[in-house]
């Protein structure tokens, strides 16, 4: 299980998240932390997880501005 903090990328987290997802092996779990702003990144991240053929295990609001998702390949 690895944790990736993408908050510093703001709305531009998708390319880095996709890069990370494509490097994981079957059975590995990844935790991503990103800034939500207007909540559109939540749907973007869910779509990206599906596109990369991962399973979304959990998605929750971490605090007022951050969101955490847990995925598994």
C-alpha cells in the first residue's frame, strides 16, 4: 500500500495520478490525497480510476478542502 499526496498539483492532478496508476501491479493498493475545490475533481478521479481498470475501494472527505480515495488494481 502506497500513499500519494497530490494536493500540491491542485486541479492538475490527473496526469500524475494516471502515471502512478499505470505503474502499479495487480493487487496493489494506492491511496491518493488531492484538493477538491468545487468537487469536480472527485468525479474526475473516479472516471480515471475506472478508465485505468482499478477498483475504487473508498472515497472520503479528509477535511474542508482535501479528498482521499483508495484504489486497488
